[in-house]
């Protein structure tokens, strides 16, 4: 688990990582964000399944809204830097 978290946290670019840790997010959330960045699914949550038949009970979001905001703001800034809209 620790190794997995470390690997997922390593997916977060350093400046973004700095913002998130300044905002107080710790390894569990950071690992979820790293995974989200890797597969491009920020809003994915942990799916809870019925232990008997396995059907989906609910999705528990593993990234708080405020953290998603920090990440998407940052991603937007990156897009702006790479592809300026004004000539
Ligand atoms: Zn069931």
C-alpha cells in the first residue's frame, strides 16, 4: 500500500504537489489524485459493492471537491502555457 501510494503520488507534477500539500492534503488524497491524473478520471471514486452479489452500491469520491478545484485550475494553467490562444 505504501509503495502504491508513493508511485501514484509520483504522478503529480512537483508544482501541483506543492500546492496540494500546502492546502493540507495528505498521502491518501494525493495518491488518489496521482491515480486520477494518470488515467484522466478526476471524478472517479471508490466503488462499494454488495458483498453478496457484487452489484454496485455507491461510489465514494476519494478526492475532495476543493482538491479537484486545485488540480483543474492547475491543469488549465498548463494548457494556457502550452497553447496560447492569442497569437
Ligand atoms: Zn446484493
